[in-house]
């Protein structure tokens, strides 16, 4: 049965994610469950998409929704995020994220058939995808990493900024409200903080990152705040920066605007890595760390030019 998805202008308010074409589960080595959703055109090139720490891929629908006419979109949340059932705090680690990504890749090939595929990964998932490439080799045929907060090498001036930022993010995450009476309460918080997001993205992300607790009637964080804080705190391995130029998978960095007055460290990190490594790089003007939710069309065009170079763009792209 084909997926129903009316066309929508990029700047219109979107308040829900349509039902997937197909949903299935993958069980991780320690029993954690990841629910994988296939959207879009199964005859098109396959794109894997995932999210940043504490978030969920459904909240990025303004970015990936318009791709469904031409692309097969494989959307999934990392363990303990979004659609996935809660697992253990002990298993919520960077090494497991890397192994989980490989398990998801294998599960998709088993369930939907083997074909060439690219990964479009934001922030936390981008760091995990780069680490995955070095552990497992060329599983994906191309990677586009959106504003990945790769920990800077020793001696680089942005290292101090990133260290302070990740510590601040970890501290703030640990103090987040755990429950809400209504998702719109969280949506209002997002709207106050992220003023560049396209209309409707605040509500989409709120609903994507909360789950309903029938016992209390409240809406609680799908990813517990201490889990989110833990991932920010332990993103401190400079080894990836030092070797990323030798990534076994063709890789492009697409980042926020490093010239913004309120620039966040990941945008500076992307620019610095590109300057040192020569990796393909593009900054989207007037965007922050959430470029995919601020300028979705421009953010994908930056990826699609790279996909085309590797035979992974849709016909006519």
C-alpha cells in the first residue's frame, strides 16, 4: 500500500508525521529495541536519517517529509529516544550507539532488501555514524553529517569552547523538567528558545520527544534527562577529529553558519575540520545547530549535490 503524503510548502506549519509505509523492530545485542520506519518511495535511493541527543527523528519531519516523493526514507531513533521503549541507563553509551547503528543497518537490509544507501545524520547521530565507519568500514555508501559536535584535538582554540558547551548542555539536560501536562507546554519552550525553526516544528519536536504516561496522565521525556546528560558529558574523545580525513566512507559536513553572532561550537568545529582535513563542507547561511529544521530545503540541497557525485541522488536531482 502506498504511503499517503500531501505536498506541503516548506514554510507551512506541520503538526503531525504521517503513518509510515512499513514499521519493524530491531533487537540490539543487550535487548534494547529500536523501531525502524520506512517512508517514501521504495524505488528511490535509500536514505537513513536520525537525530541529535535527547531529540527524535519525527521532529525533523520538515526536513525529510518533502524527500518522500523521490527517496526511500529510513527513519529511526537511537535507543531510549522517540518511538523506542525505555531500556537501561547502563546501556545508554556511545559504544552501544555505534553497534546499534550497525544492527539497524543489517535489520533494514534483511527486512527491505539490500541496496546502496546514504546516511544523513545530525549532531549526536552524526558523531556515532563517523565512529561507526571506522569500526565497521564502508557499510554506508556516503555520509552527510549535519553539525556534528566532534570533540576538538588538543591545542585547537575551539576545544575550550566545546568543552564548556558540552558541560553546560549536560548540566542543563540534567535539570530539564521530566513531565508535562500537555506536549504544547514543551512546544512553547522550544518556540521561545529556537526562534529560527520553521512553523510547526516546535510542536512536532515536543510530541516526538515525549511519551504519554497513562498512570499519571502526564507526558514524560522519552529520553530520560539523566540519559541525555550522560551522552553530552561523555562526548570527549578527540581521536575522531584526528583521523576523520581518512574516513572509509565518502563524507560531507553540512553545518550551521559560523559567522552568526550567537554561533554554537559545532558550526566552528565543522569549519575547522574542513580547513584541516579538506573534507567537503558547506555552511547554511543564517542557521544554528538546528539547520535542518530552520532551512530544510537548503540543508538537503547541500546533501543532494554530494549524493549525486556518488550516484545516490534521485533521478532528476
